[in-house]
C-alpha cells in the first residue's frame, strides 16, 4: 500500500500490531473506518440541514412525513416505527417542529383520543428544499468513488448490515 493510500486508521492499526502482534485487529480497521466515515458524513450533513434551519433529528421527522406521500400525515406510532427513537424523544421532536410551524397535530379521525402529525405548508416547503440539498450533498460526498466502486461498496455494506439486522 502506498503511503498516500494510508489513512488515520492505518496508523492506529500499525501501533496495535507493533504493541500487540497476537491480536487480529482487522475488524478494528473496518469498524474504525466506518465510524470515522460516519463522523465525517454527519458533519457534512448537519451543515446542509442547518442551512435550512433543521437538524438531523428534525430532518428525519419531516422526511418521514414527506416520504409517506399526500396528505403527509402519520400517527405518532408510525413515526416512532419509522425513525427508531423513544416515544419521549419523538414527542420532543414533534413539539419543537410544531413550535417552528413545520408540523401540526390534528385530531385522528379513526381514534378520537389520538392525534395525527401532519406537515404544514411551510413544513412541506422546507423539507422539499432540504431534501433536494441533502441529495446533492450526498452525491458530492461520494463523488470521489467511481460508479463501480460505489456499487461494490453499497453491495458489501448491504450484506454487512443484513447480518446485523
């Protein structure tokens, strides 16, 4: 491997191999790279979300409502299932988005005791703009990989994720 191809994780692995040669640190390399990539990607995504007055958490809720299709409404339970956060976290996110005028709570016509969370017109406008910018940013982030490499990496990550899920 050329020196130019080495990354921060390679230096860490070299130190472990020098100090503890009996340890197989190959998994550490893979998982360390995934963790570092996640950190870099998260920082870049948060910048784009902030340009639209959002965070990754608020984008997640708005995007889930947007992906649901017209009329862009879901029950809190459906939002919970789609986002994998606790009910307390979801309630807080909805409260913040409601204060910002991006979602509203409507009476659930199927259950008078419940509510439906719906995008407001401003929420729909905001998530449409943020999603467009987010997708462009994602394309920018992977632009350094050739199309075949992207496909190969995607296939490997899909396979890896499937073993954990």
